[in-house]
C-alpha cells in the first residue's frame, strides 16, 4: 500500500519522457491514482499511445510534444497545463533521458557527448525552472528526478551518461536547499533495473561495455526488472505530503518508504555520499 487513496485526485502532474520506459510507467500509474497527467515527449506516436492507454482506463491526460533541451518549449508546456487542467503543475517527474554514446570518451564525437549532457542535465534544469515559480508562489510542490546508479562505481564507456546523472543529483541537492523555505521538495529516485530501450542498447553494445553491466541488462530483459508497483509506491510517497520532510535526497526504489515516512534524516544520509559508507 502506498499513500492514501485520493491523495492525487485533481493533482496536476507533468511527466517528461512520458512516452516510453519508466516515465510512461509512472504516468500510467499516477493516472490510476487519480492525477491529471500531462504527457511530455518528443515522439508524437509515443505520447499518443500513452494518452490512449490512460483514457481507456478512465484517466485524464494531456499530450504535449516538446523537447526538454529547449527552455521555451518547457515554459509553454507548463502554461498549457495551467490552461487545460485549470491549475499549475503540482508534481513534476523528470524522466526524459538518453543513454548517450556507449563508447570511449576519446572515440565519441564531442557533439554526441554534449547532447547527452543537454538532455540529461539541462533537461532537468529547464523543467525545474518552468514549474518552480508557481510552486513557490503557492508554497507547495514536488519534483522527482529519475537517476540510475549515480552512487555506484564508474563503468567503462558510459562517461556521458554517468557524468550527466551524477551532476543531476548534485543539482537536486543544491536546489533543495534553496527552495526548502518555500515548502517545495525535490528528490532523486533511482528506480532500479527496468526493461526499457536503454536495456536493449546496452546489450547491442556488449562488446564495448563491461560484462557485469551487460549481464545485468540481459537479466533485466529476462525478468523485466523491478516491479512497476514498487516503483510507483516509492514515487507516490515522494510525491505525497507524507514526504514533506524529505528533500535533496537520493532515494533507491528498495529503500523502505514506510520507515522514511517517520524518519529524521541526517544531512548526509541518502545522498551521493552514501557510496562511501
């Protein structure tokens, strides 16, 4: 069981990268919980399909075709949510991301490397800039940024991806300190292994990557990875008022949210520094 039923009824949720992978999974999940979901993505076909799936189950959704690397498109998207849903974004989930070049730093075109940073880091920056003014005005808001293995050891030929995702965690830690006084919480969520396009890309590049990474991807493809329900429970907790005391943290999908609900956390707990323990 997650947060109380009805917690998200009439809440406005914006999900970037909502057309596929974990972004789509969470968009569908929050729609089932009663949220009005704005599906933001670059692919019209993908967000059209997600929209159909939500409406078929009686949910409420809005399609927004936009690119997170363009701050103006994000600002327009947030305005559109306000007009169509009749209110500002209450919850932002940043799921838009790219694996980037799965190759060595020196053999990767610089353009491909920097494009990964643009999507994975600046995409989050632009999304936060777009939603924060209204969240600060109403003194309420939740931002959840998806990251993967940011506090794990570095891996061969994944420099653009791991650099961008680790930078995002530090950005979230810094931002959390600045907006805490406005009762807006921002956290990172590591959703654990899940079968997505990224899984297949790793397997296709197996001759350039470490065996452990490839074997994990093959296992994820075989099993499907972490339970979607577990991912939704953790995200729902971070999006609910039960987590108002948690901000600037890196939460793993396997962390016990029921214990976190009543926990008093040290400043350095559940951050990037957990890797040193």
